[in-house]
C-alpha cells in the first residue's frame, strides 16, 4: 500500500524498483486484485503478494481450483495488528510465515454473533430484516470478496433475485450466505466495503460456525475438499433403510 | 379465525419420490391439498437457490424428496442433497427463520404410504409454525 | 410470445368427480400466453388425442400443456401427438392433477380445484419457457440377462435365444425349473409338468446363445438401459457380465402354514405343493379334503393368490379319477373364464364335493384313530358336518421370495407391500418396470398360472429384445449444458458429476466447463453444484423451475385472500 494524495491504495513494485515509502497497515484484499491481474500475467513471471492469514486462505482456495499456478505466487507473510484483529473479530490472524509485523493472538468471540444467537428467532429475523432493508444492491460485497470467483454473479440473475430494484429481498443474502458457506475465509471485506454498514461478516461467522459443527470443515486449506462436493462415503448410512426393502 | 393453511412447494425426483407420490395417488391415500410437487430428475439437481428463493418470497415450507441414500438412480446424487440441504436449514436459522420450514426426506417408488406420512407430518408442522414471516417482509 | 394450448382431462370421473374441470379450463384460459384452453373426457383416448392434434393445428400452438395423470406413464403418448402436429415433443409440459390432486384430495373438491389451478398455472409458466430439443443416441450391448431359472425365466430365455440374442440365465439353485420341479400336472388339462419342463430346458440348453449360471446370485448392478454392468456371484466366485436388458423372473414360493389346521402336528395334513409331490409318485390319494385360502384373503395377507382354486380343482379331479374321494372346503371358488369354469363343472359332475366356509368359522381338523376328521360348518345346510379324510391338503397362497427384496434394491425397482414387484403401469406398460431396460414376468409380479407365466415371459422377452435388436437407445434430451459466459471454471460440476461427463476446457481463450453429452445421464447434479447459473439442464432450466416457483407464489400467496 502506498499513500498518494491522501489516499491509500495498492501499489505494484517491479523487480529492482525502490519500494519507497510503503504501508502495510491498511486492510485490503490484495488477492481480489491479484485475481483481476492474474489473467494478464501472460509473461510467465512470478508475483509476490503481501498476505495476511486470510489472504493466505484465499490463495489456498484459488490454488485448489487451479486458478493460479502455485509456483508463480510468492507470499510475503504479514501479521495483522491488534486494531485489524479487533475489526475482523479474527480468531486466526497469524500467517504460516511472518515476514512483516508482530504476531498477535486472535479473538475467541464475536460479540454480535453471540448477541444474535442469544436472541429469539423473531428478534433475530427483525435484526436482519432491518439490516437487509438497507442493502442497495451495489454488489460491493461480491466485487470485493476474494473468493467470489464468478465474473457474472448469480445474484444478478432474475430467477433468484427479483428485478424489483432495491432492497433486493432476502434471497440475495441467503443465497450469498450459501455460496460462501464452504469458501468464506472471514476476511471481513464484505462488511468493510458495504456502504450501508450491514454486519455481513457476522452472518459469515454464524454460517461458518454451523458449517464447521456439521462437517468439521473450514475453508482456506488447500488440502481439504468442500464437503458439499463429496459423497457420504465413509459416513454412516445406518438408519436409512427403506421400510419396504 | 380461519385455520392457517400453509403453501408448500415440494421437489420430487423422477425415479423414487415422484413415483412414490404417484403410488400414493393410485392407492387413494388422502392428504392435505397444500403441497405442490415440482418434478426434477434427481434431488441433487435441486439448487439450494430455489429453496431460498421460495422461502424469501413467502412460501411457508419447502420439501425436498429424493431416493433413499444408496438407492439413487444416479448413484450418489442424493448424497449431495443430503449435504446441501442442512446448510440451507442452518442459514434459515441464522437469519431468524425456523429451519423446520425446509425438510429433506427420502421416499422410494414403493413407499406411497411414506409419502403420505411425510406430507401429512410436514403440513402439520409448518401449520404449527404459522405463516412464513417473510410473506410480510416483501422488500 | 408463446402460443400455449392447455388441455384438461376429466379422466372419466377420476379427475372430474373431485376437480371442477370446467373451472380449471376457465382459469387456464386467463393465464399469460394461453391461446386455447379445452377439456377432454379422456385426453389419452383416440378422440381426445385427435382433438388435441386438431387444436394444435387450428390454433397454431407452439406449446402444449396437458393436465391429467402422471408423466411417468402418459408423457410419451402426448409428446408423440405434439410431434404429429408438428410441435417439437420437448415443447410439451405435463401437469399431474390426478395422482397428485384429485385422487388424494377426494373429500375436498373445492380445495382440490384450487390446487389444480395452481398446478396448471405452474405448468403453463414452465411451458412458456420450454425450448425445442433434439435427442441423442447410445449403443446397446446385444446381450440379455434373465434372473431366475423357473418357468418364467426359462420361457423368456428360450424366446430370447430363439431370436438370436445371447442370454445369461441366472439361477440361484443347482438346477433349473424352480417350483415346476415339484408340480405333477398343469391345470386345466393336466399336461405333465415334467414334460414341459424337460422340453424347455432342452430347448434352452440346445442353444449356444444361452449361458446358464447355476448356484448364482445377483451381486451388483450398475449402468442403464443398453449398458448394464452386472456382477454375479457364481458359487462364491465373482463374475462380471454386461447386458443391454434385464428380465426379472425370480418367481414366488408357497406359503408354509404356521400350525394352522394341524399342519405339522396332525399326520396327513400337507400343503398343496407337498400333495403335488405325492401325486407325482403315483401313490393312491385316498379320501382328500382340500382347504382353500389358508393364509390368504385375511388380515395381513389380503390378496387372492388366484391359482389355488384351479389347482385344487385339478388335483381333486385326479383324486376322483384315481378312485378316491375329494371335498373342497372353500370360501368362494375363483375359477372364472371359459376353460376354468369347465374345469369346475367337470369336477362337480365327477363327484367332487364343495362345502363353503366362512372366515369367522374356519374348519377344524381332528386326528382320529384312523385318518383325519374335518369339521366344517356348512352354510347351505346350516349345520356342522364332519368329513373323514386320509389327507387334508392346505391350499396356501404364493408369497414373495425373501431375496426379492435384494433383487429389487440392486435393480432399483419397486415392490408392493406384499413383496411382489410393481410394473411401470398395469395397462400401459405391462411386464415393464419404470426403470428403462428392466422387465418383469411370472409370479415375482403376482401369483400366476403356468400359462400366464409363459405369456408374460414371452411378452417380457419381446420387449427386452426391442433395444437389443434396434442396437441403440435414444437418449432423452434432458442433458446438461454450460452457459460459457457465466462459467467461472470453478470445477464444482466436474467433481459433482457421477458419470465423469464434465471437464474444464479452454474455449475462446477462457477456461470453461464442457459437458460430454453421450456420457451425461441428465441427473442435473451439476446444476445444483454450480455456484452460478452457468450449468443448465434441458427441460429443467433454472428459469423454467424459477418460473414455476414464481407462479406458485403469485397464485397461492398474492391472489388468494
């Protein structure tokens, strides 16, 4: 990141170039930028990218799907500072290799998640209804999401999200929650980029917790396959015998 | 006050549950007229998006019926359904809807009586939950 | 804008006695895109089909919706009418308002009518988005597999090999013939059963097309019509065979009484099949009392086994002809039809006695110093009488074999609550299962006489030969395709396909999923796996199913009070 004219933005530094005055403290999904950049990197050269733990997980999701060649991406591990960790209610902030920054431990709980799950379902629905009513369907959440891989989003398809303008209706957020259930790396980019201030990261965290409870799976590990893409093999099929046969 | 009659959408796979529904019909097994069956080839083709679309538009309950695990016409199709639908249910719960509004069950082509039982139970359960609150949340 | 025609079937009283067909027609005519809405007394009758055909032509329809029974039986019929009238058969949509409506809501005509309207609206909304399709083909393994080496299986095999088709005949016992091995003679003309069996076995064995597997059980089946892969267990050894079609001829067994009428405790009380063995030996039968419906037509086993009355009549005649006496104690004699009624009259004239009993007061069997006494309340006389006998023959029903459950499971074919196999449709698709390429004949389907068994076996063999002789099966155009613009090549579909029919390829400089249509079986698993809307199944596109949901929302939630 580099500050120019009072704005902080990502910066590309070529080999041999003086990096100058760069900053590493701004939360920014560099993997989203990398995924836009990658198709243009036709010269076969390598790219190094500053990766926090969530970026590292996002990269794993990319490698898993064969989107990036692993040997062309070099990770520069960045440990998040306390403020960043607090903002993301991040439980897992330390990258596998720390090149920059001081490692700090993660947070165990997300206060809003706890508060929501302590509510009655009616209250919880009222909460989300209030939040989703603010949505103006700007697609910032999907555009800035590092693991939304599609160019054209299913949420733009009128079959699933009515073309009635804004707000887009519940299906928009439910479908997005489902799509991210096996790949969200909890970077919090959706929440940060939401101009309406919807606590989208909290919804991600709620679904992630359920998903982990059900399938013992968390996204961001290159070696594991999403349970949504495996069969029940290896799992007990007992108790599902047809009465007739 | 009139008794609440839920509107229910059911996805039935062509090979087992749709045939089971047909058998229930041939056997004249009586059930409440709230369930509307959409035929698909396999329960694995039921996009969770359909379920969420229906629920968010105010449908009171969605049933997904497939072949018994191990009996899928397409070998492992229903394994995927068995994995996906619980996620849908959890998302419903997380946003404050009752996860019982979505049910996944298995009905074979020979189980007309089971089909009837599933329909009667589910209609009863959804009726008890009351109208889908999203019916009023049409934004 | 599509031009949709909607045809609502009365199905005689089947639909019309519950659903107000006229009201549904009126409603259908108001739906968007509907040019004409009409009704037929029986849409599937020649008259009904003709009127649909004419309506398509007169109104220049390009989409057809029929609301009637189930697509699982009648869809091909209506599709062919569309084709005859020049409309692609995939522009037809079936709405089920009989099995899924009138029959199951018989006591709620008003609600059933409303539901029928909504179902029709859903069907019309899908129909408007249907697209014409062309069908693919796949090759057929020119071999048949017959499961069961009894009369049904032998007859079917004999027919198949006579047609020049290589046939694997699988029998779990060490010899062919099944129940026929135990039977003395066949009703009504008392032909020698062993002669028939020998002729059939010789015919099959003489053919080099017949491959007989004794002591063999079915272990696994994969594949589909034209290309089944079957794993056999031949005396403990696994063996794989391939088949284009499969015939189930696993038969039935006789019900063994559990102590009724002194069976097992009073000497001389035997089952009909045991009596057949006695008759085979040529032993003098003596005084014989037959008791009918032992273990059938009663709570728990309600069905009539159909063949036991005629068997008793045939055997009673044999007893009388051998100088003995015969009494048939029955609930009703079921011997309908010309030859069977003649058999009954013949038995009657030759001195066979008939006594009717009631389920509430069944005969009682006592052991006597010499022989057995059967005490029966004779309805006609209004008094209890005693008949002396040397043998009491219990006419027990045929019941399903225990291993039919396993066969059903392996082949994914249904059985009824008594364990007999269920045909696709008793009238429209006899001897066929709903699963393409799998057929059924003989007593595995329902207790059948030898003659019926052989007719069914010939029917099943003829039907099984169709795909084999054609050499190809048409693949229904319900395969998947990719909208390349939307595909992000995430590979979810590749992993989800049970048939490995999808791969990621480079196309116009972009990585996209590609479906191999000959491998695709049209399950749609990839559609649901796709995080986008890129993967689509023909005839079940997300737009089509989405329109059905929208239609239900509109008609059930928005337009109702």
